[in-house]
C-alpha cells in the first residue's frame, strides 16, 4: 500500500510550449488530489490546443489518476491528449490496457 505524505504530495504545473499545453506532474496522483489533477487538465484543454500530460516526474499514480486520464481522453478529440511517461508508468498503462487507447511516449 502507498502512504500519502507531504513529501510526495502531487503538484500540477501548467505551461504552454511547442503548440501544446503541458500539465507537468510532480509527486503522487491519488484520491487526495484527483479533482485538482482533473481540473488542471480541463484548464489546459480550454486553450483549444493539444494537451500533453508529463508524468516523467510522477512518483505514483493510483487507479483514480488513471481514470482521470481515460475520462479526459474520452472527452477530447482524437489525438488531443498525449502522455509522456517513465518506463515504469508506461508499463502500468500496458498492463491495464490504457496504452491501446492513450498516446503514451
């Protein structure tokens, strides 16, 4: 079981670059910050450009975080959501079948 602590509390930074909106994740994504994660992605979509969720500094993603990504993908136009992930998180997407749906690199 993963214990949520202040040291690994998630932070979501939004920036614009390369004709896309980026949501950079630092730390954990779990039940505690699921709504904040969802809102960060929704605000990025409001710009009307492709959205890249950068999970390369994410230390943990719960099933709730995975659900947010799937939900946002379902609400977006095809190809508007891309995920940058570490090999470990990319493997998790493979295991749960999300790599067949989401653009993961």
